[in-house]
C-alpha cells in the first residue's frame, strides 16, 4: 500500500494512496528494478503480455 503519492513510471500520472496500481519487480542486467504503474498503464501492459 502506498503511503505517499508516486508518479507512474510509464505515463507520469500521479498514483495516490488508495488508488489502484501495479507494482512490478524485474531483474535487469544492472540489478533489480522496481516499477509502479497506474491502473491504465497496468492494463495496457497486461494486454501486451497477453499478445493483444
């Protein structure tokens, strides 16, 4: 749960505490990566990963 507002790492929209969002953990060649996405960008990523 968010305690402070954060910007979506894809579109820059502000994600406020209580908003729906996605938190992604991934591994890059440089190390760990943590990303927060707003609900809209999260749905777009899900559609992309599903091949739509």
